């Protein structure tokens, strides 16, 4: 029998948290944390497959917690929020979350997006070795490092996966839908998530993000990395 995936639900104890747990517990091992400090304690002893994080979790704040977790956790993080404004979603994506779901939780789409992230995080881009280099850009897949003109560049786990996908297909145009399906799964069709991550990647690796020389936009289609 296949072992259940584990989900850490980081949310203050309330009727909403009980309801979310009930919807998940039949399919997953659900761990609970009611404060930011408790989340860190769980990660000291366990390694959840996915984190469901409420934006107003008591403690240091949801997005600050995400930035700390991204130093050692590259699994999926989904932010639960009552706000659907674009600037709030962009801020969350910039901090390192994979997806943002608007409360109340429980729509079939919510559960589908959890399944997709868990499935794709375990199967995505099994590139174990080798290196890509073009111009001053170098990526080592085994060590998960990227350098531009000899300078090490820090990418979030999602940004590194996007660059891996683009570079193993260097010279080819990947459509928006292809990239989204590979990175986030077929249940996520939100181009905003992709646009935010691409803007961050360019800001980090391009000397002039407005005139990129490594990651090229094919207007209305998608993106490509220049070939070796």
C-alpha cells in the first residue's frame, strides 16, 4: 500500500482549520501547527511533503516564515489568504510560495491544485547531472548552482526549476501552458504566477532585464533560453 503524503497545515486553531483538516485527513497525513514557532519545530523533526500556510499565522508572519523556510525546504508551499488582490499575490510569490488559494478552503479546484503540486514536485525534471553554459551563464544541475560571469546567483527552488526546464530545452520556445503544466501542474492556469517568477529570474541573471540576452520572450507564446 502506498504511503500517504504528509501535509503540514499551519493555521491557528479554529473552525476553519478543523474543516480543512477534515477534508485532507482521509487522503493525507495531516500535521498541525498553530504558530510560526511550531512550524519550525515540526521541520526540526519531520519533513512534510507540502506546507499549507495561513497568511495570518501568529508569530513572525506568513511571508517572513516562507523566506526562512526556503533556506532549507524546497517542497511546495501554498499560502491560504482571505485577500485576492494581485499585489498581495505577487508579494507572496516573490517570497517563495508556489501557489495562493483564497479562503474559504474546500472548492474542488483547491484539492486538485494540492494533488497537482504533490505529484509534480515528486516527478519534475529529474536532471541529476551535467551542466549548461552559454555566454556568461552557467548552470550545474547536480549541485543546483547557477552563476553569471563567475558570480553565484541565488534562485528560489521554483526559479531554479524553471531555469532547468528552459535550459534542457535551450533554443526551443516553450509556451506559457507548457511551462505552467511542467512546474505547477495542469490544474494551475494562472499566467501571473509564471510572469512574477520570470521577472524575478531576469532581475537576477540579466544585466539589463528590459533587454534580456539569456531568457527571451516570444510575445504571446512563451519563453526560450538561447542555445549553446
